[in-house]
């Protein structure tokens, strides 16, 4: 699921390209809240020369890293090197890259190959399309506020909020994703199908949970799949999904 609350056991590291994404005190705080909602925040680093908010950043334990070299992509190289170094030393499960720079595409693919979950956060209008597709999850910086807000509903309410997705709609997305994967001879494992749904359907990407008509909520993708299999809408064999 594309929800920060579904992987609470994870350890997280954040790397911000200040040259590419305009950050202020509010957005930095939101990034920290987002990371903490995923799991344990190991490190948060901001690159370039953020003198305007340096005191705020240091107070909140964010490492400021000046990159004085004026060569093209010098910031990108430094971020990439630090991520690889931190993976070897701190072993974060989730890497959050705050940048829309397409130069990070190869790095994202390497991180996924190493088994890391990669989240890219970028500014609207300043992000490479292929970078969006390569990430496990993608969010616009402006959407973080809404993403972190909890849906205001009573226990008895059965109304689906904007942060929830109806069970029926989610099943439609699931079937379409399985069809797509099968037609492309791709894996239909839970991880791949979840990522494919997230990249293909914006309303699924931003939802916190899936809700049935009678109010049952699924905040974990595996639980949702178990319910769909039980309803006979999809078949699961050897951890692979197939059309019923």
C-alpha cells in the first residue's frame, strides 16, 4: 500500500537535494514526520548550501552537507556516494530521495536490486518522468501535508474518505494490474503487483487503506489480497497471483 503507516518496522534514511527541491522549515518537518511514520529515522541529510534554514536543520538533527564543487552533477555524485556508504554501515530498509533529478534513476534501480525500498519525493513541475516510474513509491512535496493527515471518521461511519479506496475499486485495479503483468510476462508476486498498482492508479497511490462497504479496513496489501482470494476474485498459487 502507498501508506507510510504500513511498514512501521522499517529503518529510514532521507537524502535531500536542496539544489533541486525548494525546502523550508515546514516541508523539512513534514519530511521528518513522513519518515517517522514509516519507521525509525536513522539519518537525514540535506545537500548544497542551505544557509537560510541551517540553524533550524541542525536543531532538528539534520546533517547539512556543503558541496562547494561547481562541476555539473557534483551534488548528485555526493548524494549517491553517501547513500551507498550509509547502506553498508547503517543498513536502512527504506531510502527517501528528495529530488526530481533524472540522474538518480540508475541509483534507484541499484538500490531496488539491493532489496531497498525507494521513495522519491519531488517538486511539482520539476521531476523526471522515468524517475517517477523507477521508484517504489513517488509523492509530490506539496502532497505531504494531505498524506500525513488522518482521515476524520467515526467508527460507525461507512463512508469512504479521500484517503481511502473502496474495496470494489481496489479489486478492479488489482485485476487490471495482474492482467498487465501476465501480458508482459512479468512477475505477479505481491510486491510487483503492489508497485504496479501504485504506479498505474493515482487514487491507489495516495490512499491510506482499502475499505469494504461494511466498514472493514485493510491497511496492508497482503490482508487485502487474502480477502480478494477468499472472495474468489483472484487466485494465489506459490505467492503468485492469477486471474480467477
